C-alpha cells in the first residue's frame, strides 16, 4: 500500500496551497487532487450539504486506491471530518484555522481570523477558539466573495483589493498582530495582504503543519513511500481547467472530470 497515492480534495483550487507543501516535504509520494470547483464555495452551504460533498469526493479518491485522504478545505474539515473518520477505514488529515499559534504568540492580545461562513459557524471552530482565546480579542471576518474571485482567476483584481480592505479594517482598528488565514484558498492572497498590512502583523496559514501531520500519520501507519523516484501528481477538476492549471504554474497536467 505504501506506493498508493495520497488523495487530496478541496472545494476548488485553494487546496493546491496544501498540495505544494506536501509535495515539498514528501516529493516521492504519488498524489491525486480533486478540485470540486463546480460546487465552490462550500462556505455558504449547509452542514449536511458539506458532508454529502465530502463523502462524494472521498468515495472517488477511494475508488482511485488512495491510502490516505487530506481534506484540504477548512470548511469541509470543520463540518465533515468526524463523519468521514467514522465512515471509512483509512486515515484522514484535516485542516483548521491555526488559532493556537496566533493566540499563544500575540503581544497586542488581539488576533484576526479571515475564514468562510461555514468554518466560522462550525462547532469545531468554536471549540478550538474557546480553548485558546481566553483573555484575547478575536476578530472574526467572513471572507464573503473571496473564494469565488480566486476560482475565477481574479486574485489580483481591484475587486479583490476592495474586499480585502473592507475585511481588514475592523481587525486593524482592534490592533491585531496576527492574521490567521482560515481557508486554503487564502494563502494565494498573501502578496496582496503583505502590501495592505502593517509590517508587525504576521500572517499564519496551516499548509506546512498539514504536510508535517501527513508525514507523521503515514509513518504511524507504515504507509510512507520509501521509493527514491519523484511521485506522480494527478489533478482533476469539475470546473475550468485553465484556472487550476494557472494556479499550479503550468507544471502539471489538469484533467476535467465530472464528479
């Protein structure tokens, strides 16, 4: 089983930010990536809709003989990963906003969290926030419209810049010194955010932590691919092939698949 692929799914192209971290840490692992762009964004859907979509993606990856599945979507993790772990006998790696490191490191006692409605309203998010945010002001902001613009290839557009300025203002007014990115699409905004934020505000996303956890779980289950050859990386989207191809810097072939 160790040479079987790692499965990765997201509500679109955002999870490629996680794929890139996994690829950097585990270059000889084979991967299969599903971009469910047709149903993006997940953040505005009901909990049951998110669970149903996550099951659909999981079953396709299992059909493709994946040995482990990375739920490279904050909204899917916070709403569906418990169901997935209860329903399937393979390891799952989830992703949720990196509240803990921000809360433990803040000097101004104020942190900002930019995430989808589905993540911010989830039970798992509230449990994590309650656990680490005592004595700290947490400014939550729903990133309405951001995922759609990224999926349309408009990451650097004036419309995106206007949205971000609106979303960042209450955070900056509260004197945050950490901004937590609570959606795997959002790391693609970092160049814009660095121009908009004061120099002392640090940006945190979960990509590297997810890659490290993936390696740890593979080792625990004796599933680590020990071959020294480069892994094969397959990408499927039920949306526009060009947008996923561009976000991957045209390094990989992307196939259209109805799922």
